C-alpha cells in the first residue's frame, strides 16, 4: 500500500505541475498532505514536516542571501566593465562574437537567475548579431549552453533542491563537482568557437563582397581616417577621411555595398540601447568608485565557497551585509535594494520551505523506504552499483520532460534510497542528478528559455535543433568527469 501511495503521490504531484494546474509551492504542500493522511499519518504529519523543515533552513538562507548579493553586484555595476570589454574586443569577427557571448552569459549566470542572464546577454549582444548579419539562433544556443552549465551553482536552484531532498549540505554536493563544472564550461566555449567559425564561413558564402576571404581582424584606425585598413575577414578597403567606408564605392569599384560600422560604434550604440535595462549606464545604483572593492569582496566569497571553511549561508549573509553597508550607507537605500530583489527571494525560498512537506511525508510515513525496497527487488543486482551513473543519465531526459521540483523532490529520494543498498551515498546521487541541468534548461517547461527565444525572435524548434544534442554532450561530459574524479562513485 505504501508503495502504491508513494508512486501515486509523485505522479499526481508531477501531473499537477506539468499541466500547470497548481504552482509548485501549492503542489508541494497540498498533495503530500492529502496522501500523508491516506497513509495514516494523522496528527503526526505536523512533526514530520517540521523535522524536515529544520534541515532545509540553511538551504533557504543560502538562496536568499546569494540572490541578494549577486543582484546587488549587478545593480552596482560589477559586471558592466566585463560587458564593455567583451564588446570592444570582439571586433567584427563572428567567431569572437559568439565566444564572447558564451563568456558573457557564463559570467552573468553567477547570479543564479536564468531570466536575468538571458535579458542581459540578449540586450548586450543581439544588436551586434543583427548588425553583422549573424543568426540569432546561434546567440540563443550559446547563451542556453552557458547558463544551463552554470545552473549547477549552489544558489542556482537544482543543487539546492537535490541537497534539500536528500537532507545534505549544499557544499557537500557542489564543491566536488567543480571539476565537472569547469569541464562543462570548456566544452561550452569549444562549441561556441565552432559555431562562430560556422557563422564566419556562412557569411563569407552569402556576402563575399563584404566579408572577403582573408583572416579576421578588427578595422584599424586607418579605415575611418581615409587610410587603408582591413575590414571584416581581411578585405582591404579605402574611403574618404572622416566618412564611412564603403565596399564597391568609386574608390574601390564594383557595386555599392555599405560597410558595417567599426566595433567602437557598436559599443556606443550598445550603451544607448541598454537604457532602461539592468545594464543601463545611467542607472542610479551604479557605484564606479567602489568597483575594486566589490570585485575583491566577490573574489573573497568565491574563495571561501571553494575552500568550504565557513558554512556558505553565513558567507553570503556576511557578504550581503558588507556589500549593502558599503555601497548603500543610507538605511533608505538599503531597504530599497532588499525590496527590489524580494520577488526572486520569495519565489525560491517559499518553494524550498514548501518542499519540507513532501520530503517529510515521504520519509515520515515510510513511503521512501517501501518504494526503494520494491525497486531493489526489480533492479538486476549487476546494475545496482551503477545507480549513480544511471541516475545521471536518467536526469537528462527526465528533467527535460518534468520540472526540477518533480524530479528532485519526487524521483531522486527514491533512487537515492535504492542506491544506499549498494553503498552509494546520498551526496554521490545528488551530484549525479545535477549533471542533466544543461539539457533541462532547454525544456519548454522552463520559462527562462521561452523568454530567451522571445527576446531574440527565434523559433523554439530552431533553437532545439541547434542546442539539444550539444547540451546532451555537455551533460555526459560532466557526468564522466564526475566519475573520473570520484565525485560520482560506482558501488
């Protein structure tokens, strides 16, 4: 009976979320409560939930203050110089533009919010893509790859969910997976460079009169002063002093085709185009005089994160307090900053606390134990020691077709309990389960990816054609590196 109730509860929970009949928070509270009462929990359901909730308070605190900290760093302009640097160094070479897009998306993904990452990346890069006649699908593909890989950060959501569901610390899950994260990013940048080379070749084929066939270089100073310089992929052009050079003008012969502006002009236009966005160069929250202080504080927090000397929630609590105090000395401004990030905090923290109902009922009623015992009986003995690897592979399609909430709070506890019979720890199962995140983030169930394709005016199907197989490769690479480094063990 407990096995049937357990699987039925998970099925109802997933269906309600996937069909959007209930929000994840409501489903996490209502569904387990009903099934817990059917399982005979009675008045004991309250203590079950509270016991589970105690183990999740640190995760909720980590998410809350990490969102505040990185949201604050974006507001005060910590990432603005990186955006300007990338745009100035890209030139007119599509390969560099695409690689720069990946670097920018990965950097902004540090705030843990996919929507923010896609808004900023699209705002910064889409005009460059359009100006250079590059495909916006390449932009959405690269941004999706970078953000999906970075989504395993402790404050990104999936890692916190896995840790909460299995009642272990977030740092215990994340820190051993840092080599996998680095490997995933290397593959992301490799894919970005190859996509950029494809765009370069495509543009050469469709507009050889503009792009030429030489090497890719930025226009030099002579191009805009009347001298001879190199444009695009190395084609020499000349023009009148102080004017815009044109390929095929009377000075060069041939048909009249306007040359694209210099990279410096792209940056200037990009600054004005960012007005009224989170990267507005005139926003009142900018603190340029505190740039080095904010950078040093962020580096210190990252070092403490990796060293794992102090609990991560406390690190971000102190970091957020220092950042607020130094950047916004006035109490009124401090309150305004907290209020500005409140919607993101409420959405994430309420979900984590509501998850205590599901995990409390699963464990308190004995459903998880009964379900895992049943699974042990049907899984061939020779496959049991590979449960962590199997979970990593399963996480790729399962997190695509269901929400993270459904997978981490509904499926992972059962798989973990089963794996325990073969000597595989909960931490190893949690690490394996997050390797499917690059693939998950491309799911139409993820609002952020719908926002990305909407901003870039790209068809979701076209995006999927280019991105899905690449994200599957990244997920498998992260899983493989996790096994090689011992972060994901084989029983």
